[in-house]
C-alpha cells in the first residue's frame, strides 16, 4: 500500500453522519456476545469509520452511513477516479426516544446470517431491526423492523423511524425523483449518470445508475397484540429494468421468506469452506469476521439477475472507496498477493472472477506497456473501472516504478493453474495473459555485460520507502517466475495458442541477477542496499513465502532475523503474517507465536472486528481486507502448513495456533477435490469429502502412498511434508524456476 497516501489523506475532510444512537462518551464499545459468529455491543464505536459493512458483491454500505456504493460505479478523471457515492435510501434508523439510554439498544453483526441487527427492549414492546444486502436479490438492500408488543401495552404502539439518506451525490447527476405506487407501496425512483468518465478513450460515456426505494413514514403504527414485520427496500443497478424488477420481486416476497432466502444463500457460501477455531473465542470471532467482510465484497454465486462484470477487490472492500484514505476503491497488488491466495484455496470460483478482472483490462495494460516502450502487458499500479492508471497525483513514484504488480498477477495465475487445471480459463484468455506479462519482462530486462546477468532497473519493490532501484530481489524472482510460467504455458496451451521461442523466457529468467550476500548469508533487498536502512514492510522475506523460492535454511533464518530489526513499527499487518510463516517453517514455534499475535492484535478494532491498515493508535484505511488476507495466509499456509506447487499440494507440519484447542481448515479445494484438516493436540486428520474422477489423487503419508477416496479419513502421521499429487498434466515438463545461480547457494527447498 502507499505510505504517501496516508499523509495526503490526513488533509481530507471526512463526511460524518449524525445519527441518534446511544454513543459512549468514551470508547467503551465491547463485544458482549459469547457466540463466535455474532458481535454485539451496547455502545457503538466513537469513530464512525469502525461501523461494520453489509454487502453482496453488487451493492454495499457501512451501517448508519449516508453512502451506498455499487460494483463498477466510479466517478472522476484518471487519478480522481473513485467509487461514486449513491445516497443511502437504505439508511433507516429507529428514532429517539427508543434509542435513549433508558432502553439501550443491543447492536449486533450476525456473521452467520449476514445481517446487522438492532434490538430495543422497551416497556411496551420488543423491536428488532435487521439490515442486510440481499444475497439472492443482489440489487437490494433490505431493512426489516419486527415489532412485538408486550402484554398490557397500549392499544397502539408508535415506533418513530427516520430515513437518513444524506445530501445529494457529488458524483452522480440524478433526474428528479418520481413517485409511484408499486405493489401497493408508496415508492420512489430516479435515474442519473456519473459526472465524469475515468478516461475519455476507454470510457467514452459516463455510467448510468437507477434507484428504487420504498417511502419511509415518520413512524410505524402497531396494533396491540399484533406481532408486525415492516419491510423497506432500496435497489440499484445500471439498468433501470433490472433495478425495477428486483424491487418488485422483493416487495412481492413475504417478509420472513425474504429473509430466509437471503440467509440460505449466505450460509450456502459459508458452508463451502472456512476456518473454525475452538478454545479461543476472541480469535474465533476475528476469523469469522474476516470471512464475513471478504465474502460480502464478492458476488453471490446464485442471484435473481445475473451479476455484472466484477471489478475486483479493493483494500477497503465494496462498502468504501469515496476518499483517499479508502484508496478510492482501487485495485492494487493487494488483491493478487494478499487476498487471492486464501480465496483461491477455499473459493476458487471467486479467484476466477478476480483473474477475469485482469483479463478484462488486459487491452489497457497492453497500451500502458507500449507507452513506456515495452512489449506485452504492464498493468497499472492502481486500477478501477477501465484498467488505466488511476493513482492520484500524490504518489508518482509508484506509477513509475512499482511494476512488480504485473508479475504478481502472473504469480496468482500460476497458483490458479496449479490448483484448478482450468482448461477453459487458459483457452479464454489465460494463455494470452501469462505470455504477455512474460513479454513485458523480457523487454524490460537489461544485460549487464560486467556480470553476465540481466538486470531489472528502475523499479520499486513491496518496500515503498525506496524507489528507482535496480534488482529488487522480490521483483526479480517474481518476474522470473512469470517468465518460467510462459514457458510452461507454451506446452499447456497447445494446440489453441502458439508461443514463439518459449525457451527464451527460461533463458532470461535463469540469467536474472539475484542479490545475495555470501559473507552474511542473506538477501539484500536490492542491489546496493545498505545494512541498517529502515524499510516499510515485508519485501525480501517474501522469497521464502509466498514465492517459496529455494534457499539454504540458514539464509531463510538470516533474512527473517535481519529484516525484523529494520522494519518500521507503523507498517501493515501482512509483514508479520509472513514472518510468522517463516518462523514456523524453521521450527521456531515460540518466535512464531509472538509474531503471530503481533500480526493481528494491534490491527483489529472492537466491537465489530474491523481491521485497520495501521496499528493502534493510528487507523489508516478501513476495513483493511489486505491485512485480513495476510492473516488468513498465516493460518492456512502457516499453522495448517498447506503449500501450493505447480505439480502438487503439500501439507507440512500442521499445528495449533497459540491458545487454540482445535483448529479446523474446512473445504480446501484442489483439482476438484475437497479436503478438510482437523488439527488438535493429538495430531491431524484429513477428511476427503469429494474427488474429481478426472484428477485421481494419491498422498505420500510417511513411507506409504495412499490413494485418496471420497468420504474417507486419513491420519497424517509425523510432521510431513504430506504430498498430494495427481497424474501429469498434458505430459508438460515443469519449469526449472531457478534464478541467478551464481548469487545464491542452495541446500534446502521450502
């Protein structure tokens, strides 16, 4: 992420929504629920940015916010492009005096049902409001208010409510609202279009948007002894007929059935995969929160209308993106490097959608590369609607030098190919993607005649404190992998895609410079790096993981030990997730436990388990999906020991996270199989719930080869690695994937 962005964002005025709630004068917002799936509090956080979000991949909002955002709806030219704010006609509030201190509401985020709830227990009635972005009717945000009178209450109960949609949008020019009766409900609609295109070449016309919403009275009237459910809805879509059809369909549904359909669709997704924690309620809640926030920014798998093209995962999710501190809803390397790996392993269908966004914007990446004098695809550091570069003026260094994002995308494609063998994806753009990224690096490298190796000059690695460097160790390795991948794809993609001279990619990768200090036995972060120089975040240590680049055990240990001493304290959480994995690989479990706690505790905010980019007392971006992705990797690839390779899946030394009595990793997807790891103090059992006949799997368990079968359990004996393989794919030989041989001695492969 961009360190410069944080400085600029301080000057940006935040829009704060005033609402009538029981707000503590000091931040006493604590989670009082004992259910690992529910976060409840009597006092909301003082900082409105720490309110949770609801979303379904098409539409999203923060609770009690005056802004709604929609997938693929941006406004602003080039670096000013940001998510376009839609007025929040879904922001319906229970009004005073119900929310005064006498009847303090209970506010809950129910991650198992995908809904935010407010419960008010007064002397006359029990009122429960639930707000959710519908998981089946995906153009809709729904508010339902259930009023249950108590015995001996008044003949009628009056429940005051208010609609707090906020000011007119600065991003969208709307026509005048139209009033009409729809399904016997007073309703409003209006259409408009964004004010400014992101780029006149790639987006010649602004985007259209249409809204429908139910009229909201000042109060609800409930007869005595009548348990009554009131439903209010807002829909939004770029097509007016879609927004209207979903609006009508939602109004036609009986209220409880409408909610049941939403919950059923949400739970279907949750049941497909996940991480279950026993023995540490605090950690279990954080993990459940991470999955909730990630999945609620991704499209529903089954919806009333087909989904629009998906425009990627930004660091703050779909519910944020109007401002600089929210990264304007842009896409970075965060997606492929931090969020993509756990999504791929548990929900490969979503990983496909993330890669499809890159395929959709590939023509723009080709133009960006050509403009710089290179071949192939050079993807923008920040992209949004069109794929053009939309980094704001604050940060020219990343635009010019942080080119590793193209190789990061290729590495994500490499992992996707390894775990899915998706022939359809290769044939429909995947082969073209990996080959053109390799073409970019082949045109970027420069032969150094003094060393006999190829240099990659004028770059910036993940450590954004240093730019315009040569031979960033991370950039060179991940670029080398992208070159080797194109060589491998030349075989996989026959006969429908021809790669000319594929061995040239491997020759370049083999001859890339790889900084290595033989005396100190560690990897300098870049050529001419000076010991003691402070860095922003994990960089050189990423060679060990996620890149899994072969090196001596001592080199891996020295990299970890050294860079822990020079990484600045206010860096993002992902650094410490990667250090955790590294120490676990080395068997340094006590050090891993210390850093594991450091990787999440300072970044998670109560009571709704929101992640912030910066640690306490700073905040930075909210809700930081990037940090969540890194932490899920620490659990999945660290403590569960899962590793993805081009020809196999490995499980290496599964163990319990600190303070946890049972650790279950559910629904790992590999070549059509579904695997679950049950880890406790007695050991690890792998459950095989499903296999794909096309890809039979065998596993090396100790000295034995075990043919995996559906609905069986296998006890993993010893520390592993336990290697799961299938038949060779298309008789294609694996690439060597070795880089800069003279720079790094080798004895161990992680």
